[in-house]
């Protein structure tokens, strides 16, 4: 149901039009100042159409229109006028009014005009929604209060307008994809796609197919031609998460794309041009990976034009409370629960915890807390044990490492550590990988190497 405002100093006209437009939500005003106060308030943002009389006792329709074009340029205005002031109505059209109608307003003409305006508004809204979907959707809000994260966010906004490739570094769960999305949505490419690809989640063959696309028959199972993410993100931003896990073979092909701005789909011999901004992220020390020969130095420098280092949550404790309240509002709304508070001792416990899984772990804890809460406030009773005790006194989320005095080989220490974390998390591999700060694919590889068979 559309919201329509009508402004006229004749009470009979207001009653007549409100009855005529009874299928819509109508608000009437007899003074221009009252109308403007409403339209410039938060409630006025939902108004989709204004029917405005040209002659008003306190301020005329032209003045109101001029004010609206400064404050609400997108709001369509239909001018209502007597025959004697048609010239003024034409002037109003030139100033940006949608159309005018003469009094007494013919029912069919006015209704047709109103429906046409509202139809155009719906089309415009749908167009904006589709553009948002193409560009990866509206960005999720980035919640913080700490000066440490403010520095990162300010630098993000500063470099967003450039076309430089960006490398985002940080532990798992610190919000690297959120920062990548903020880069895109604050850049000139915002109306084009934002495409995200987790490089660690795919084998080399699948990663190549996802990146470059393939032709029918290129490999077993390729029954149709398929566009790759490079082509899908043309004109926009391609976010390559866990770039440190890409194999040398795929690294070489990716380097060519960045250098030459073209690529060859799997099974093809013809290159395709592409215009993409690359944003890459990893929780690995890429300089060390380069030094040890696991990551190409030339690709590293191509991606690392500008670096954004995301601090872990334990190094920005000021962000814990605003994040807690943000997640509380989100999950309470999603689950239609009337939960609006968190007990002081529960909040203090969350603030004292070490958060090895960073913001992602905090999000999971808050979702669970909202699910289990029956009252109106989150208490320590619904927060997992590891989350309600301080990092110094709690049963640690990570098992204690083997002491050097044990005199065991480093590889055996790694095996014991991974096994202990797996057991401590009930063999949840995704959670274990987050805590260890490695990708799921790397964890699977180490489990196979060590013969650690999960339950």
C-alpha cells in the first residue's frame, strides 16, 4: 500500500481526495509548513507521492516544490490548480513536478495519474534492488568502536575510490570479507557485481573452472558452457578469499589475468577481455610463503598494492560490547524474540574472553544465546562455558601445547595439537580450522597426513 500526502487548504477537497484514494495510505495537511515538517521527518521518508495545491495561505505550491527539490528530489509531486493558474502549473512542471491536474479533479484522470506515478516508483525500486543483487547486495554494516579498527576502516574508505588491487590480512573471523565488500560498495564499481570466491574450499580443477569458466566437453561432467567468476565480475570486484591456499599452477594463470586483463576459459584457446578489480585476503604470512617458495613473488606484489591489516578481536576489546548488541538485535529480530538486554555479568564475561575465533565466534555465541533465551535478557546461563569465563581462568578453548621438555619432534607436537583441538570441538572440522587459523582444505590435508580419523 502506497503512502500519499495531500496538501490543500480546502477541507472539502481533502475529504474528497482521501475517499477517492481509499486504497492507499493517505495523510492530509492544510498548511504547507506542517507538510514540510512531516516530509523532512523520519516518518516522511516512506511517502511515495504528494498531491499539492498551488495556492496556499501560508506558502504557495511553488515554494513547497522548490524546498522539496532540495530536500527530497526523488519525491514525485502532482500539482492541483484552478484554470486561472495553469501558467503557474506549467512553471511547476519546469521546476520538477511530475504533472498537474485542474480542479475539480476528474476521478479517472487523477486515479490514472496516481497509479502511473506509483507504478514508476515500483519499477525504480525494483531496478535498485536488481542493481544491488548484481553488485553483491547491500553491504553488511561494519560495527566497531575501537581506534585500532577505525584506522583500518578509514584507510578502507580512502583507498576504495582507487582501482588498485588490495590485500587484506588477518586471522580467520576478523571480517576480511566485510572489508572487501565495503571497498567495493564505496568504489566507482559499486553498481557492478561484487563476487566472492573461497579459494581454499575447492580443488585446483574446480577452482580453475570457477575462476575462468569452461566450455562444454572441457572435462568429464562439463555438459554445458559455463561462465567463470572472472566474467561474472566484469566491471566490478572479485574477492579472492584464502589466496594463500592457491596452488602454483593456478597462481601463474591468475597472474596473467592481472597483468594482461584477459583469461582463457577451460577447454578454449581464445582469450576473453575482462575489467576487474582484485581484492585478496589470507590469514597466512604471505611474505613467509614467498620466502619458502610456496607463493609467487610477482603475484604477491601484483596483489599487494595496498595492504589492510585487520587486528584480532582480542586486540580491540572496545568493539566487543557494540558487536554483542548488534548481534543481539539482529538475531532477536530474525527469530521474532523480544530480547533487548544482556545481563551485566554476561557482558563482562564476554568482554573478558580471549575470542580465538574472533568476530565469527562471537556471532555464533550470540546466535546460540538468543535461541536459548526464554526471557527478555541474555544471561550467563545461555552462553557456552568457554564464553563465560575469562581468558585467564577459563578452561581454555585451545588445549595446552606440549611442553618443550617432552622432547618430541615438532611434527609430533603438531599432530597432538591438531588431534586435541579436533577432540575439544567434537570433530567439527570447520570450527577446528578457525581456531587453528588454517583453511579447511589445509586441515583435511593434515588429518590425512597424520592419520587422524574423526568420529
